[in-house]
C-alpha cells in the first residue's frame, strides 16, 4: 500500500463531513475523499453531489483508488 493509500484509509476511520445519494465524504490530509456507497457501474456525478453539501470541486485534481474493494475518489489542489 502506498503512503497516499495509508492516509486515505486512516481518514475513512474519522467522521464524514457529509453524505449524498451515492457518496460519503471525508476530509484527509491530502484532500477531499468521495467514498462510493456501492460498486454499481451506473453513471455518477460526484462533483454535482458535492455541491449539495457545499463542496466546490470544479477546480480540483482527481485521482481514483480501490482500497479494500471500495472505490475512492480523491480531490486535491
């Protein structure tokens, strides 16, 4: 596991900052994490959902991770 994956895994143990239809949102030392609630392949729009909990991610860089069979999307500057 990489250092980034270790940080993300540790952040998921904390309290989420919000929850939307398809994601649970967390803050980490390296950015904002969108944890997918399910692994369905239907189309999802995390940036639009983030706006519902006052997170503007339109200018953030994006990375995707699979940790413990969970899909995480990391947004960072």
